[in-house]
C-alpha cells in the first residue's frame, strides 16, 4: 500500500474545517480573522450570514464584525449581542448559554454561540439557518468555536501589547520633547495633540490658575474650540476642572451632561459628551488642569487612556513650572545684566528652555533667584506670551 493509499480521502466538510483552522491561525488582526473565517463558517453551518461580537476586555472597545447581511440590520443585532454578552460573560457555565440566548433572540432561527477562551467568554458567534434548513449545535463543532475563541484571545492580547507600546512611545516622545529648547506654547501645542491622539479625542486644553488660585484661564487649547476658548476664564471652584483641582484626583467622566458638577456656561460653545480631567501639579504646587474632551467615535474613554494621560500630565506640569522658573531668571537676571534683546553673543534665544549659565558669577545671583522663585505663585495667568 502506497502512502497515498494509506490515507482515506477527506470529505468536503473535513477539508472545509482544515481550511478554516488554517485561516484562523494565519489571521494577524481581528478584522482579518473575521474576513478570513466568517464566510467559511457560514458555508459549513449552511447559514446565509455570520457575525462575531468581540467583547474581550483587552480591547479598547468591543467590535462587531459580520459577513453576508445588510448593514441596516447591524445596529439591531449588535444591540442584542451587547445585552446577551453582558448576561453570559461573567458566568462560569457556558454550556446552557446558547439555548438561553436563542430564546432571547428576536430574529427567527438566530443562534448565538459563546466563545470561551480558557475560563473567559471573549465574544459571541452568530448564525441563522438558510430557509428550509435547520441549524443544530453539531453544525458549529465545539472545537471550532473554541479555536475561534483562542484566536480572538491571542489577537486581543497582541492588540493590547501594541497599544501599550504605542502609548509608551508617545509618552517618551512627549517627555523628551518637553526638555527641548522651544517656547512653552509650541511645546504645549505638540503635547496636546499627542494627548488627543492617545485618547482619540476631539480637543484638549490646559487651564492655568491665576496668582490667587481663584480663576482658571484657558492658557492653551488645541482642536475646534481653540478660537473660542483661548484666554477664556471661569472660577477655579466651578465645574469638573474645579472639582479635580480640589481633590487632586484625576477622573474619567463618560456622561458629562448628567454630572452635577458640570459647568454649563461653556456647553453652548462646545457641547461636551465625555472627558478626562488631570490635575497639573508640580511637586506640591497646584498649577492647573489638563482636559481631554469628546472621544471621536462616541465610545467611552478607558482606564488605559486615563493612565497614560496622567503620566503625560505630570510631564506637562513640570514643563510649565520649569518655564516659570526660567522666565523669572531671564527677567530678573539675563535681561538686566545683558540687555533686553541679547545675551552678549549667547546663541540661545531669551525664551530658551535651558537657563543660560555663561555669565554665572561668585555672587550667586542665579542661586538666589531660584530660592526666591520657591516663594512665588504662578505668573502665567498675568500676561500673555
């Protein structure tokens, strides 16, 4: 008997399953997984369409991926999946979930299969029989569903790792940038755009306190609100910014309109849906608040985004504080000693981030200036750059 004769010829169903496994293992993203596998799953199950609802906690947001049906039906089916996934995702026993979800489904014949990765439900697979056919549990083998769940778990972990690396790179870039010789407004422009990118937000702003720490001023704004809010002021004890400043605890507020602390005066200027607010504190000195507003896709802000913005907020706070110290040094030492427009051949401009040390002398003028700065409050709200 030859090697070829020793193996029975596989059935069409077996070949389909092998191809499905191969496509599952080759997928490099959740979108690619759905594109590669859902047509095959629908064919094996004799279903006109198939969909995946993926609610893995490692993803930044749930996703709904489908094959074969009209887009207008997607919102209703996705809503059903959200409800059913919430009812089974925390359960240890998934064996009866499919039949329970079938009873709850409003679409005739729709069957939802929990996708179990180890002891966690990572999503749902949805199928319905073709007209005149009967969809049974055996049409979607348990091992195929488990394979799909493991693939989703693997890809979700990969997506989480890539997102964390991207966040870390952004943070390191902002941290490095804030040490460069640029004006404060230039630095904040880049930093706020980085904050918006990290959180996928529409706008971001830095609110600074005045000398008496009684009034907020929009010191720098990026996004569509920039021409409307720049230099606008409001009391420092008002709104979500005032609350965050007082508690010194950053917050995610995903339902701003129903939060009693919301300061509605600015709502007509730019309606706010959700936000992340970060207190800006350099050491023990309260400087202001960083606000990142409105997720672009309408979804909630996440704790992951919150954490990265907190780290970036610390860097921004100390950058503002360092600029404050340098402004004082330039005003009280460099300009008086060297003149208003130059520092006797020094290549650094007067607004450089690196305080000039070319003309330090034994009298300790710079050292005395730094000691005096510790007693001063923020001057940034007094004058415009």
